[in-house]
């Protein structure tokens, strides 16, 4: 199947700093990518839909100024967590759709101290 | 919008027995229903899916059934093995919505 990569896999940062996470579709083009957040023992919660060449669509309750999304090319979307705080610590997973099947990246575990 | 409910939240079965996980959805326009398996700290992996024009699909020890009238679908795992232990998520894909809506997940434990 299609491959989605994510970088970094783990990041630890101090409170107040910004963290950028990259999501790449390696062998297909993705006009749409999705960003999820998963807290321990919980389901995947969709944060936003990243659209190539246009603004991202955020889910209700997700602050667009805190979670900046850029989808500058057909193979790359980035999520920047700005002014991170401990409550932002979570597992962030991106996904992309290829031929009606959704493929997930390996996830990024963010720990904010 | 679409809402997906998944039960049970935890399930423990003896190795070799069968496991069944059920999901209901609210949007009758949903037409694609995948099931994902997620091991601790890893990405969800698609294990089986079904589309609304099919009532049942089977792949070796895994099967999925869909009842469109009742708006529910189920995952069946037979002859369970310890490596089946994981969290399983159902999802629904509303037609035209371009995004999956996930159930809450079921933590399946296979006891040797």
C-alpha cells in the first residue's frame, strides 16, 4: 500500500516553544491530508484537514492559531504546535488518502516539559 | 454530522475463542467502513474494510458484517491468537465528507 512518513517520531520540548511536525506521502500525491491527536487510551481525534494550496479546515474546538498547518506541496503537510504547553503533550498522527484508502503516518510523540 | 459508537471498550477472550466488536453509525449516507488495528505506540493499520454495497467480507480469520438498515457493522475475529491483542477502531466515511469518523476503540486482550 501507499506509504506516509512523519518526522520527527519523538520530540521533547520546553513549555513555550514551537514544534513543527512533517507529514509526507512518499509514493503518491495527496491533495488532502489529515492531522489527528491521540491521548493515552483514547481514540484518534481529527484536528484538521490539510488542503494543498488552500487553508486548512479545523474541527470544532481546535485553535487554528495554535496549530498551524501548511500544505505547500502535494506530498508535504506540516503541523506547527505554537507556544506548546504540557497539555499539548500527545501522539500526533497524520494520514493521507490514496485511491479511497486512508494511510497513516507512524505518529509523533510530543512531550512538553 | 456522522457519529460512530463502538462497543465494548475492552474485551478479553481466551486464545482460540472468537471476538466480536460492534459499531453503530448515524449517517445513512456513509458508504465505507474500515477497521484498524493499533498496537501500542504505533500507527493504525487497516485490517479489513467493507463498502455499503456488500453485506459481509472475510479475510482468513477476520470478517466484517454490515447491516445498512440498522446502521451497524461488526468485526469478527476467529481462532484468536496472542498477537491479535491490540486496540481496534472502527470508522465510517460519509459520502462526500472526505474524512473518516472513528469509534472510541476496543482494547482486545487475548489470554493464553
